[in-house]
C-alpha cells in the first residue's frame, strides 16, 4: 500500500534505515489500518503518503532515540502510534500499550496478530494503570498528542521506574514545556532535552525527554477529572 521507494528515500533524510522485513510489516500495518478504519474510527489519515509521514515517520523519530529500550509503555496509544511502529523498528523492546477504548484495543490485538509481533494490550485509563501493577514498572513511557504536557506528565511519569525516561511526542512542544516544568518536578522527573524536527510537509514535531530521578509521591496520579481540570 505504501510507496517503498518514496518512503525509504524519506527515511534516509532523517538517518533512519529499516530492513525489508520491517518495510513489509509497516506496509501490512498500513493496509490493516485503512481497512479497519472503515468500521472503527482510528485515524483521519488514510492516504498512503500521509500514513508514511504523519504516522510512520513521526513514530520512527521517537523509536530511533537510543533511550527507547527495555520495557516501553505507550499511553493512550489509539491506533498504535508510536507503539507498534516502535516494536517493528526495535523488536527487542517489551511493549505495553495502554488504551481505554475497547474497540481500539480489539484492533490493536488484531494488528499485532496479523503483523506477527507480540506486545501487551491493556484496556485501562493511564491514571488507573499507575495505581496498579504498572506503577513505576517501565523504562520508558511515551504518548503522542494525548493531552497538554502538564496533564500528560501526570499520566506518564508515575508509570516510569526511577532512572527511566518519560519521552513526550508533541507538535509545538516548546510552548508547552515551560508551564509543565513544575508538574514534571513534582512527579519525580527532570527535563533533560528537547529535539525538534520538521516532517516533509514542514509540520513541526518535538520530542521532549525527561528523566525519572525519584519516586512519584503516592498522591499522584489524581483521578482523571482533577488532572484535566486542575493541571499541576
């Protein structure tokens, strides 16, 4: 479905290389996504080039970060971005995808089975997951365009073990970072760096890296209503 020559040439511009098998898996993923999207709302992006750039390349910019390793959790994964793409790119990671919508969880499991890769699909809200067995269990937590950075920090940082990283995928993350620094610190994290990219259509992408330096206080995360109404 996706154009191999065009996609590989695009990846070269970002110093990303994939194998023939990885291309085949991504191509199958694109096909499944578009087909399944006809019965379950997964994405508004269904044209091949849009999928290549706004879903796959975007996810690979996260996946190529050397900090992305070990146990990785994708919070509010939706249709599996960046989680499934990251698992294809780095099959050695142990991936968990947290998604509260049952129909999307069914799609995620179907996609994993069809592509032939293994990951854990958890039907759960992130703030609930962080009060259960998943609290401070992961080396890396990520989320893509789920919420404001202050809110996202409270969803994700409690899931990360001390010494691990919260890596947020944002559009214009620079605007959100400064107001979120207080929340990041309260939750036991520390801002490390920010990487900025432009996709082929010149839309901005930002990857914000925070390190978990100490345990998250037990009072966090709060319930979802409080997190959204009164961000830290």
